[in-house]
C-alpha cells in the first residue's frame, strides 16, 4: 500500500488524524462518513472484519482512498493484537510525514494503545485514545448555557484548540449537542462569533481568530 500522503493541508486547523482499531471497535464503521468530515485523514486497521458499508458510500469512499484521505489497512497476520501493530505502524509513519501541529486520535477500547499515545507525546505531538462512543469531542465538556454563552464557548475553544470543527454544519451540531438541541441559542452563538470576528467562513471552512477568541473568553 502506498504510504505517501499530502503534507500540506489547505487549512492548518484541519491537521487531525483518526486511527481506528476496527477489530476492537467494529461499530465505528457506521461513523466513517462523519469522521471523514471531521478529520484530515482517517486510517482503519483490522485483521479480520465482517464490517459492511452502504452501497451509496462506494463512490465517495473511493475518492477519499484515491486522495489518501482514507487508508484501509489489513494486517498481514490475524493473530492477537494484529490490528494494534497496524495502528502503531501508521502512527509512526504519519508522525514522520505530517506537520508538527497534527493531532492524533486513536479509537480503541484497548488500553495497550496508550503506549502509542505516550510515544507520540514524547515526540512533541498531541494525541489521545478514545473509545468508540467518543469520537466526537465529549459533549460533557461543552459549556452549558449561562448568562454569557459566547464567553463560555470561547473558553471551551481555548481549552480544545487541537480539536476544532472546520465545517460550519459540524460546528453547529456540536454546539447544539452542548445546549440540548437548542437551535436558536446555537445559531446565535455562531452568528455572534462571526460578528465579533472570532470565526470566519471561507469556501465552507471555518478559520479561528485566536486573539479575538482569547479576548471574548476573558471578557
């Protein structure tokens, strides 16, 4: 399999890699299209899997494979922890190929993969292991509605500057999840963030203005 990858993403904030242990988290295949929206690159590792995808996904998935946005890697062997070794291999390859600000997320219930996370961190990278139910940024850390939801959300953005959504629709859905599907409040937050210059949208991609976010968070 060709391991070359694009090392110059269009938007630096999109440098987020997702490595999926499909052997350990087979249900994660159902989130694949959503993951491809949220991450700059997705790598799936497995030894044996009966996972199936809808036929409607074939064409878009083929496009993402051809562009190296999606890699599907079947390990040569089918022994215990075979997929873990695949995750470890690709983490090392991508760490060498991708920019320093790339954030790595490993999806697995296997705590042994924490060694991969610690290795990445030892090399100056940011990384985390999450289970299959938490591929999204955990909604429990999204601030609840308060007298100043703009300030609260800016505080959240500062604390999670490596895990920011780059598409308007996913940002809106994420804010809604933190405000109990309150569409009015969520749209108001995005509108005010745009008005204040904290975020801007160009070609359906969000850019974040760090100084303005910091100012709103501390106001």
